[in-house]
C-alpha cells in the first residue's frame, strides 16, 4: 500500500485521466469511496492535477453492497477530481460469494439504476440492462 507512483507516471503531456482501481470486498475494512481510493489519489496529487476516473470498481455481494454503490456514485458526483466510474459487472463462479454484478439482487439493480439515472452521470439510464 505504500507504493510511490510518480516513477511510473509518463507525464501530463501523455495523460488525460488517471485511472484508479479498487473494490469493496466483504473482508476489507474500507467502507467508503474516500477510504478505498483516498490514499492513491493523495499520492497522485503530489505530481499531477489530472482528473481521476474510477476505471474498474465494484462491490462484492454482501450486507454493504448497496451502501457501497450509493457512496461510490455520490462521491463521483460530488468530488470535482473524479470524472466518472466503470463498474466491474462480473460473477466469479469459481469463487464463493464473488458476485460483483449490479443485478446480483433486485435491490442492488434498483439502487444502481437510481444512482445512474442522475443526469449528472452523463448517460441515458434507459439504456441499462432491464
């Protein structure tokens, strides 16, 4: 977790967005988007002001999945440093309880649709899988 990232950065002339990856797993203590991505974002801010995109993210099926999802969308909409997110929508059948899909339960799908329908998210939520 204590990795210096600047040596891997090619420079602002070559970068438009900083993609960060992070997942809410049931076993991990990070329960907010700020806790999950904050350390990396603070490290990156030491050498660039380029905007962030949550390039691969999701929440493992569990009691906090809907809250995780809602916090991720809320943070994306309110943090001026984050321009968007991409949800890892996959069910790892070989691993017990590793369902990252937005439709893992009807309640999770509804929470995703509600959050994604916010016009500030920049796409038409009607195009989502029904």
